[in-house]
């Protein structure tokens, strides 16, 4: 859809309905060894994640920066039935996440941010809450997205490290094959800093990398890719998340797998 001149892969209600119908169709045609995907970046990402999960036998997903639970619901629509552990610190977002995950016994939710160290920190809550971040906005962000990323409140939130919380999740899984999804608005590498032990146990991960900085002091694409390499991962796929009005890529979803 297009918002304030921005082209984004976010889903409308109609798109979610199409997804539900597509999932039923995929369930049928997969029996014949065929798959169906939508012809856009989100559809290609879905197919790729499905392939990664199948190749590595993923049975537990750390969903960091869960917002309203869109990613967990996306996984379920894609046929994933393993464990999900979602982390979301903003109070209103967490309330929506908890409602969305209710009744799913393999979907755990935590009102917590993850970072390099534990404690408490202040997070900027944006008018459009998908932009909420520990980092301040750049001029490019306000020029591109208008009032959507405007800070309307500041919340003090709990911060834990991935290493702090991973054990309680992994202990629920007999033979964990773990996947980490990061979507923390410029904070992804801070999460990795606090998860050195857990990251070594991951089979694959997904992180947003920046082509044009929306937040001050966020890592560049080059820094993000070098950090993944240093942790022993190889890029498996890059998928545009957002374009600006001039069709420049703002962010990419990067899927990476073990480089062994």
C-alpha cells in the first residue's frame, strides 16, 4: 500500500483475507509438490522463510519486536506450528499481541524489550506505533513518512538480554532448532550483543537492514551484514520492506543461515 508517498509491503484487511484464502489453496496444492505465493516482496519472503524452516527443521522462533503479533500470525498462516516466543515492550502493542496470541498454547508473549544489557530504558512511542524505537528520528524519516513516526509518548520499559530469556523458551522444546526474527527499529544489533551464547545455537535468523537511515545512530547495511558474518552467518536472501516515494529502498529483510 502507499502511505504519505511511501510504498510499503504492510497488509490491509483485504490482503489478510487473500492470505487466508491463499493458505487454504496452498494446503491443497502442496500435496502435489506445488506452492502458491503472491508476486511481491512479502510473498517471496514467505516462500523463502518456508524453505529455510523446512531445510533446518525450525521448531522455535524468537520474535523480537513483535508489535501486534503480525509476524506470529504470518507464520501460522504460512503453516508453521512450532513454538513462538514474542517480545514487545510498548504497553498498548503488548495488549494487542496478547489478544492475538490468546488460545495458542505454543505462542508465548513477553512485555519486554531485548537489548545488550538488562535493566530499564525509555522508548519513544510513535503516532504509528510500528515506528516506536529507543533511537531518535532522522530528518529523512520525517520528510519521508510525515507525522507517522512522530513521538507522542515516552514509556519506561523492561529490558532483558536474549541470553537471559532464551533458556526458559528452549527448555520447552525437546530438540530445539531455533530461528531469530528481529524487527526493533534500529536496535537489532543491540539484541545480538546481549545474546552471544544463544546466537551460537541458532540455525538461521532474520533482521532488518537499513539502506536509508530512519533513526539516528542506527547501523548501516554494511555494518549489519558484517556483524552477521562475524557471528558465523551467510546471507540467504534480501527482500525489500519499504520504498520511499522515489522508489528507493529504505529497509530490507535479510534472512541469514549458518555458514558452515
